[in-house]
C-alpha cells in the first residue's frame, strides 16, 4: 500500500545511502564520501563537484550514520562533561562556556554528554569502555576520576580552572581583572574601597583568592597613603549588617561576581544609599542583568565564550594529535585576559 507521499512503505522507511547519492551524481561512492566528510581545502574533488554532492545529499534528505562513522574511525565521537556531586547549573558564565565549547566540537563531528562521577561506577564504563573519546571538567577536577582517566588514556581539559591532573586547562587572569577594576576606581579618586564576596554562596574556586590578591596589591602599590582596602566575606544579610555598623563607609564597592553586585545594590538602596552618587559599584562578569540594571554596572568581562571556544580547540588538538608530538604552538595552559567595561555605576567619590 503506497504511503501518503506516493512511496512504498519500504521506500519510505529506507534511509538514503552514499550509494544513492553517488548514483544521482554519477560519481563513485568513495568520491561522495570524501565530499561529505572532508573539508573543502583537503578534499581532492573540485569545488563545483563538492557543492553538487552536498546539494544532492540535502535534496535527498541524507543523514550521516553516526554509529557507522564511529565504527569506521574507532572513535565514539562523544566528549564527556565530568562532574561530581549535584548536576552543574549551566547559567550565565558556565552557560556561555559550555555553549561555545559544544559548538566548536560539533564543527568536527563531536557531541557532548554528561558523565556523573558517583558511587554507581557507571562513569567508569564510560571512560574505560570507549564511550567517550575525551573529557572536560568545569572549574575543578574530580580527583576520584584521575586514576581511571590516566588508565583510559583519554585527554581531559579543565575549563575555568587549574589542575596538574588535567591534560590542559583554560583559565582567566583574575588577578589582572581585579587590578583593572581597582585602578579604574583609584583613577576616579576613590581611596576607601571594599571588596565583597559571598563565601556562603560561591563554590570554592581559585578566582576568589586571585581577585582579592589583585585588589589588595593594586591598592598597596597605588602610592596613595590614604588608600584603604577592605575585604568582606559573608552573605548579603551579613553585608547589610556590616554596612549599617560602619562609622565610615567606603566610597566604592567591588563585587566578586554579578550575583554579589545585585545583592549589594539591593542592600545599598534599602540603606538609602544612592549608586553612584554616594557609592560607586563595580563587579566581575558581563552577564545578565549587569548591563540592564539601573544604573548599568561597570564590570570586568571574563570572556566566557572565548574560554569555551579555546577549550574546544585544545581538546580537538589533543584528540587529533599524538600528545608526545604536539605542534610547537600548543600550550597546555592558556590564560584568557579579561577586559574592563565602564558604565554608569562608577563616578568620582562625593566630596567630603
């Protein structure tokens, strides 16, 4: 019985093959395979022939058989995102990192999957059973997985973190970022500056210490005898209580992240303090809602999308090259330089 499209049931159910495309294009199956699997620069076929094959394959509804390709290449074409504990919440910064990382992989036929490092030991099958060709971790390395990764000989790249256990890492120069924010405020005339970190909310991360160090060093090296650096660690309620008890308030606040910045803005407004006429406010992370707040916040952009893109390129290099014979330009540790974005929330301090 014919289908609604006028095809027999067998024809409707049969997937388009390379042989079908080759017959339509009057080419060999090998030529069609080259046109669809190789880059335009590497393919020996003429550009016109390559384009004809791609056009015909689209018209015929051809789909790559991922399983067949994996069997032929000896690869799973899958990358595992290793995580320990609760499922990582991929919002703001980490959303951009994973988004661009996955997009970079897809350009080369790889896909991303979650691999939970837990007590079930299913993740061990993923690593040792060849279900993933490589791995990434976000901000920290599950040390429990280190022995198995070494046994599996799978490359692992750490995004937004440092670890000697990883094959490579991409991180941000957070100390430089803190220097940019601090120097910006010093140039405006601020001398009493406080840095606010919600240590009850933030996951332990190298950037906390790096940002505090950059802030303190810049203040101490400023040459201003009246420079007063101050670091506050605690949640928003504790910050509000500390602010209310201060006899002399700082004229500027630097927040560890956009989350603290929203908290600080709310605390200051409830205390009747106007930003920026009475206190300037600056933060890390150029993500929502930093630019949409009133006032829009001066910030340091950590370029999270770049972390994902460069991390993807690093892992592809590790996957497609012999680690013992890496190209000279390969770097196992790459640092992304942040940039300062000046907005309405920072102005010169009020005159005494």
